[in-house]
C-alpha cells in the first residue's frame, strides 16, 4: 500500500518560502510542534510559545524521526550539523503560510465552530457525522487558538472531503484572523454565555466578538446559530452584514430550521426526534446532557448544509463518547465496592457548570448512595464572579445533588449559600480539599469534578483514577 504524503518537501518549502539545509525527506507525513509525540517523517515546526521554545527541542524531534525541522534563521547556529532543516524568518508565520497553502489547495467543505461552550463536543459530533459521507479532517483536542488553528489547518489532507475547525477566543479581535485563515463555508456558533467576562464590558460584547467568525465566511456561505439563545437576532444581523447568504437556527424555538421535536434524556445518552431543514429524523446520542442534544441539532444542520446525507450522519452520533476531562465516565474500584467518576475537570464557566450539574443529577447512583459535586473556581468572570458562583446553589438544589465540596476563594461564596446538609467541605485550593473528597467516597456514589483549568481540579480527578484503579464505564 502506497502512503501518500501530507506534503511533498518541495511544496512545503514553497509554501513557507524557506530555504533548505541538509537533506529533508522528499515526502512529509505530517506536521507537529511537539517533539514528544513527533511521528516518523513529520515536519517539526519549532514555534516559540509563552513558556517553551521549540528550537530547544528541534534536535530531539529529529532524533525521534522527524523528516525535517522548520527553524528561525536566528537559531541556525544552534542546530546539529547536516540536520535536515527548512530555515525561515519566523516559524509561527511559516506555520500560518503552510495553513493558507493547505486551505488554498483544498476542495473540502469547511465548517468552523465557535461559541461560549460546547465547541469541542460539537466539533467531535461533526467529525462523526461527516465521516459517514467522506474523508473528514478535524482539529485535534482543543486546538483553537493562534497556533492551534494554523496547525490543524496545515494538517488538512488534499484528499479530504470535509474539514472541521474549532475557533476560540477570550478577547475581541481574535476570531477575525482565525476565520480569515480557515475561510469556512459554514460558521457554527453553539451559544453565547457570560464567559471571559473579565475581558468584555457585557455579554453583548461577547456576542459581537463571536460574530467575527462571519468575516471569513466564503461567498454564498451559511451560518448555523442557536435560535433559543437571546443573542440570536444580534448574531443573525451580523451574519447578514458580513454577506452570509443562509442562516439556519437550531433549538426548541418554533422558528428554528433545525428544531427539537421530542427528547428522552438519559444517564448516559439521549433519544432525540427532530426536524432538520425540513427532514424529520430520530437518532440517539452516546453522551448525556440537554446541552449535547441542543448542539446536535446544529451539527446535523451544518452536516446537511455541507451536503452530507442526514440519516447516516445522525446515526453516527450514537458513537459519541465524552473525551477526557469533558464528562468522561470512569468506574472507581473502592475497597468495598465501586463508585462512578464523571470527570468534567478540563475547564468551567457558568454555562458548562450548569450542564455538568444537570448531568450529575441524572446519573444513576447506587441504592442509598449519593451524587457528589466537587467544584473549583470559575475564572475570568470579572465583577459578576461572586454572583455567578452563588447562583449555582439553586442549580444544585434543582438537580438534587446530595453533597458539595468547594475549592477556591470564589467557591466559598457558593459554599456559604448552600444549606448545611449539602455541605461536604470547603478549602482554599484543590490540593487542600482532595483528602476530604477521597475519604467521603462510598460504594455506589457518583462524583463529578469541575473547575477552571487554573483551579487545578484535574489533579483531584487524577488522584481518584490512580488510587482507585479507574476503568472506562460501560455505555448504553
């Protein structure tokens, strides 16, 4: 079987306008910025990040099998003699140039996904749905920033029929260059919520920043927008002003083009009946939560707009599984039984916290067992931070959560708003609450862990997995 390279060396050199030293492999199998996971024959781009400079690891990447390293002219003297190199003025800009070349050669239908929450899960649903219709390339992990987007785009094979790219931002002005790079045929915004409020004057400003995605949409392109969100009209107006030809709303609203007709929410997934752009369809989703159901409507609308057959696209969503840190379900082996961990520790904001608590409330606990929430601070919320944390008390009450552990100065506000019977414990940090969480677990319990990345709640999840020999939970 002949392996077709992602790039020929000549095409890569031409795209980045570099000069060659040494003898790079004629066929480049992939593009990477991480020497630890570099694949044989890949091009290593030695970009300089906030904490790490890739040039310090270029030699390691080549020793591990990289076909070539793309480096800055100013660092040439530090490289091994006779190393296969492509030399450029600026490595990150070279990666962007390669991304533009990938987009220029591609005949794929391109979908760009953004939104305050649900970007990654929606991107994964699109990957599943579109793969039924043809070769589909999608962003890895949450590669949605100024280096993640060009890296994902540079990896787009010329043979792909569909491309799905996640675009993220926490400041105004960040989506405009990313959308210009990706040039989507379809722009999909999951929802607008009070996230990163520290950097915006209000939620309307967040909506305006998300609307920057429309500036890069290709002529005759489409927008898929949440019809149930209060900012739908604002986004639709911005899309039209940017020249977007077609707007499809999704949700429960009677005016939605992708409309939810009926849903049965379960502990590990949901059964859905919907009308998608005039076609009624029933399907299953392999991950729990009303928020996942909501976004699946937009996913299927985008897939149909991209030309995919709706029936197999919808059937594929039954294979959706929550990724690590985003609702992954793990069985913990306790000394006298088992407990269930819902690992939501990747990140948090008010909307995703509400969704995770709702999922916990639907989780099946053992007889006499408890549903336990372990919550860390939600960051970047500005002046509204304390009120947004305190507001979770009502969400926990509605979901009938039995016990709540809180970590961090902002979560103290929530802890004090809880009734005494629901208080499991409070500490100033994740590290200090960890022992109390471990000692509280009992057979049959379901424990959910969530907080912003900087709150380090993932460390508690990691300890639980290690101490109690975690294994993947069975799915329905």
